[in-house]
C-alpha cells in the first residue's frame, strides 16, 4: 500500500508541475480567438482616445496600473485619464499589428503598434508611431491592463 501511494504522489506531482510549466510557457492566441479579439478591441478604443477623447482607460486600466511613456516617464491610470481629457491635438489614430500571448487563463501580454497624426507646436502635422507591450490581468471576471511600456519608433 505504501509503495502505491508513493507512485500516485509522484504521478500527481508530475502532472501538477507539467500543467504549471505549460501555463508559464503560454501560447499565442489562435486566429479568431474570442478573448483575444475582445482584448484587441479594447486596445483599439484606448489607442483612439488620443483622437476622440474617449475615456476607455476608466474601465480598461486597473486601479493599480503603471505605465511607462516613450520618454521614460511613469504614469498612472488617473494621469492617463487626465491627459486624455485635456489633449486633443491628434487625428487619424490607428491600431496597427497586434499579437496576443496568453499565460494561463488570467494573464495575457499584447504586443502591438499604433499611430496617429499629431499637431506640433509650430502647427505642422507629424506622424507618431508607437510600439508597445501591455500586460493584461483577468480579475473578478474582467480583463484590465496592469502595465504598459510604450516606445516611439525611429525618427518619430
């Protein structure tokens, strides 16, 4: 009896370790994955906020959200919302290529790009393109961004 219990303990431990390792490795979202499409649509609304002033960040960003802007400054959810309410100097906001990578059922990292035409101080229009990484966490049944890192592309 003791010997069998030991074997089943080893089998159970192996399964648990295997499942945990699989979740840590993660998987890229399959084409047409409903959850991935929903996350991408929320990313689109957040990107469009630069142009239309929508306050998607109020629901998309977690209260403990922390972002890093292209110039290296950190910002919070409240700062993002404040800036969205006061800045309306852009048009033609577009979400570019996005890729969703799931790590288990409650964590996703989305890699993407977005662009917009922004009015410069001298009145000219200039295209701005960002490459970014956003970390999404599902809490209490709702997906929210908990961290963001934005990088301006070369020459922008």
